[in-house]
C-alpha cells in the first residue's frame, strides 16, 4: 500500500492483462471497420468469461507481519540544491563574446544568469519542502502499518479489521459485480458474507465470429449460463478465503454467498444464502488453483449448496462452525 500493498506484489493473470489491452482498443472502436468491430466484440465476451472463470486463480502473496513490524524507519531525505548548482555552473562558465561586448549585452546576460541562480534556489526550496512533506506522510504510513502489525501479531481483532480495510483484498471481486461484508469472530476465524451479483455479471448472450467474419449473437443456453454462474460464485468464495489467508494469520474462513432466489409463495425475488462453506487453511493450502474446477473443489470442504443444471441455485442454510 505504500501501506500494506508495499509488503507484497500482486500476481497478475493473463485475463487481467488482456482486459487492459481490450480497454485500450475500445478508444479506437468507433474507427474500426465492421469486421474489426465484430472481432473486438467477440474478444471482449471471451475475456469477460475468462475473468469470471479464473477469479479463484489470483491471490496476493503472504503478508509477513513480523517483517513489517521490524522494518527500519525511512531515512530522512537530505536537502537538494540540484537546480541551484546547475544554474551556478552556467553562471560560472559564462564567457563574454565579442559580439556581446560590441552590442553592450554582456552585463544584461550576466544579470540574467544571476537571476536564474536565485530562481533556482527558490525552486530547490519548494522541491525540498514537497519531498519533506512526502517523507512525513510516508513515516506516518509506516507508523500506522507497524501499529497494525503489532496488533495482528498480538491477536487484536481491531487490527485484523484495519488490515482488511487498508489492503482492500477484494477489490477485483467487487469490480466483477459482487460486494462483501465480513466479521472477525476471533483471531482464528473470520466470517464473510458475499453478495453475488452473478446473474447480472454472467452474460445472457454468447458472442462469436462466423466463418464469414460476422458477429454472431445468440442467447446463452440455460445450462451454460448456470454452469458459468456456479463456477463464478464458487471461484469468488475461494478467492475471498485465499486473500484472507494471505493477509492474516487465521485458521478458518466461513464464506456464505447470498443470491437472488424466487420465493414461490410471494412471486418475488429475495436475497437468500445459496452457498455456505467452511474453509480451513490447512485444506486450502493443499489445492492447486491453477487446474482445479471451483465447483468440484467444494467436495474438499464442509458446505451447503443446492444447485440444479438448467435451474441454478436453491436457498440453503449457512454452515455452522464448529459443527
């Protein structure tokens, strides 16, 4: 973070880089020919599906709070006179040319260089002031981070919450259309409520290129739609747990995902639990997230999920942990 994010680097998957490339192409979209637009639309669709189905693969590196707590303080920057030295060198190297002597410009040019030296001094003063202000802000960030580290190592729940708020480990998931609430039950257990917006995030249409190079837009089959939705929801659950395990020294994460379910008694959609999983760190550390299927991987954990191909999720009861 200049804060927590400075403590570890974010791994970046291919879909994320591809997303940025497509965003750049979007600026040129209006200038594209029809066939180019068709290819762009199809690539945009494929990239979006790729992001949804690989959300579980990305995770920050483990945060070393002991290292953060013991990190040395920042060295105070020394005042710089870079601009003054450069202006002074130009003054010292000034030589009166014969032309300047004849035209009477020697004194005015020397005075101009003297003026430049004074201006350079003021510029150095402003730069040094800004550098010092930045340094003080950096020190304040380091002090706050060290305080969080001390609290986390002591099992302080408030420090756990502060770390999550500072690091914002779920920003990518939020960008895909889900938002998260969490509660730190104790230093070993965090409960998370994931409000999935998958039915709006998963496209209702499939876009592809025909043999003639035209854009084909067809309704996504229900089975494919719900399979994608299920994998996305399960992927988000694992991503949340992985981020929390990377950030904090906890043992278990319970994630309960909320989704819109039709209440057949009222005829209205209601937000209900559709998936609830208890995820121990010891188990999740054994999984290969590059190759596993998120929906199939749930069999490794205590979970409640009601799902039917072609119909989607049913409401379930949240997992009680410990049982």
